[in-house]
C-alpha cells in the first residue's frame, strides 16, 4: 500500500500547509495537557488523548501532502494505519493506536465505561506519538 494508492478512496491530495500543521500540533499538545487533568473522568481524559492522536495523524498526513476524506467511513482508521508511511511509525505502535481507536468506538457508540488503565494507555500513546511526529518534522523540513 502507498499513500498514492489511497487517493480518491480514503485520501485526497493537498499541498502541505505549515500554518495548519502548527495549529494541529498546538491543539494536540493542549489535548495531551487536558488528558492529564486528574479532575476529569477517565472517559474524558481518554477522549482528549485520543483526539490528540488523531490530530497528530492529520499532521503526518498534511506534512506529506494528503488528508483523509472525512465524508468516507473509516477516516480514523485510515489516519492511524498510514502512520508508517507518513512518519515511519513502527507497526507495533500502530497496533496499539488501532486498539485505542476500537476502545473509543466502544465507549462512544455503546456507552461502555473507559477504565483508568485505558485512559493512561491512551495518554502514553499520545505523548509517544507527539514526540515521534515532532522528531520526524524536525528531520523533514
């Protein structure tokens, strides 16, 4: 699979936008900060961390000249699964992020409670992805 192969199906091409990338990075950092607020429920901390993961995946796509077609189902899955192609994220990390995506779906669509361990795992994954994306951006100006 290449990013080009996904054009028109789950991705569209667009020129990289440094301003948009900066805004998304700042938003992801704010969401990671919010995910650390002990006064929030585990569900809201998980949601904030997951939102940061998605924002970082969008940064990775944008930096490579793409974005997901949000009108098509599966855009979260596409954003996560393209991370090895966009920023070289190891597949072992993609598997973790995809499991968090599935946990988010259970919570959002069936009302399942989010355990503290899932909120902590999502925060750790978001922090790791932030460091990885920032390093990739610094090495690919």
